[in-house]
């Protein structure tokens, strides 16, 4: 009997994908599980892509992305993030940030190495670490402490095998925006133990209540040990374009570029022209989308406040809220299935985002206001009947 590689037996399927598949074929379903903007990609970006196609820009590009796009990314990083990166040697355009995660795990981690992951976490960090035959070591962040990063908790998990730290800021799944002070704690630990930090900043533009995003790669001493990853999916509603980028010190970049070539050959040519238009064109589209996400966020929080027994940290970034439902049902898996079957609402079990997520559900407000409103109405009524 033919078998797959042992590596595939190390990883598990995504809780997000599992809940989506369970809902297939069901009628009258409200989807609050995916981080998928409901907006169409802004017109000026679409027009740039159409123009590129009409002009025949449909061939292979430079392996690491067109120089004009890498230059635009470098300018953006310096202007908005305080990060200096050489577009020639330190910026690589990838097929989405997901590719960036995968090639980082394979390019940085050796079998047996350990990687710290702030928990709750985006599942790919854990699974990609396993695919590299390395050991994921979770660092629990507590809801009751507002997901504060504790120096002692980090230090306790450091061993001679520790190689890197994975972080997502703002956080998926919690929507938490890490303070500069928390990032300084991570930076201090990274410098003290000679660790690499993978910083996923895909949600950096989705901020609320005057919260501010800080790039850990901009902190003193972190410029050569941070792999900063970003993309266009969330801020510019470009999930289907599959385009992102890595900024890293030239030696790190050279390593990642080897894997990038054999993983993707080169990024999509049309998507690169679209990404260039996103960076260099008007930004009011982003502001308008963020304003609408905030309206939906406030709706969710207002409805959650009416449900006794729930606890959560108010999200100030991304488009997720991560309430604790354990007072209604100890198992978050059972709670998610209950809401799906009895209320027709798809959420994601918090345990799919790590041990610290147990008892929680991730609720996305990236869908329309009407859908969010209907979903929260159903959740409230379902919990009322369950109580």
C-alpha cells in the first residue's frame, strides 16, 4: 500500500478548515470562521492588474519579485515601520505570507531545534515547525493578564536548542495588539540568547481605538535577527491574489531565497503589478475598510456584553474577537459544534489555536455587518436556550 511521508503524519488539519467543511451542504449558515475580507479588491488595484495583462505582463518575473515592487516595499518599510531593507538583497516577494512561514521553518530550523510560539497562535507556526522536524514550544499568554508577555515565562522555556520565536502582531486569533514594552521583552530575550524572531505583521493596518503598531524589527539590535513578513490580503482585500513579502538581513534572505525558488519559482506576475498599485496608490480604501471593520467590531462587543458569563479581551487589531465560552461548555469543540448545529453559525474552536485557546471560540467580523448582526443574534439566543 502506498503511503505518504512521515512528515504529513506529524501535522493536523486546520480547525478553521474543519469547521468550514462541516458546514458544507448545510442551509442558512452564517460564516464567522474565516479571516476573509468581504470587500472586493479596490478599483485602482484591479485596473493595474488588467493593464498589466493587456500589455502582456504574463510571464516569469525575477525570482525574488520585480525590482520596482521590492523598491516600493523597501520605501514602505522605512516610512511606516522604521525598518531599513535593501530591495536588492533583503526583500523577497512571496506567494502570500503562508509561503513565507513555510520557507522560514525549513530554512531556519534543523531537526531537533526548538521554536517558541506565543500561545494562542496562528496554527501554521506550530505545524510548519513540525514539518521542519523541529519542536514547537508554546509560551502561554493569559487572557486575564491582557496577553501580556512575561519575561520570566519566556526565559523558562529557553534551552540550548531554542532557535527562534514566532509572533503575530496584531494577533490572530485574539486581535490583541502587542505594546512596545511587550515587544522589547521579546527582543531582549532574543538578543540575550541569539534567537531569530519571525514577525507576522499581516494585520498591521487593521487597528482601532487609536492603538499603534510597532514592528519588532525596528527595535535596537533587532534589525539583523528579525524576519518581518507582511502581505496584501487583509489590508487591501487581496486574499485570492496570493502575494506577500519577507524582509530579512541579507544572509538570512539568501537562505530563504533558495527555498523560495524551489517552492514558487517566482511570484505571480499580475499579482505583483496589483501589489505595486496597492502600495503606491491611494490609501483611503484601507481607511474606509478599517472604519467598517470597526463598526462591526463594536457591534460584536456590544452583543457580547449582553451575554452573562463570557470573558474576553477587547480586540484592538485584526478582525477577530476571542471570547471564553467555558462557563457554558467546557469543551470549545463541543461549543462550536453546538452553535453550528443549533444556531447555524460557524465559529472556530479556540483549541485550534493552542492550549491557551481552550474554552474560547474565534469569531471573525470580516463578513458583512448584516451577517455579523445575524450571527450574534443567533449565538445569543442559542446560549439563552442552553443556559
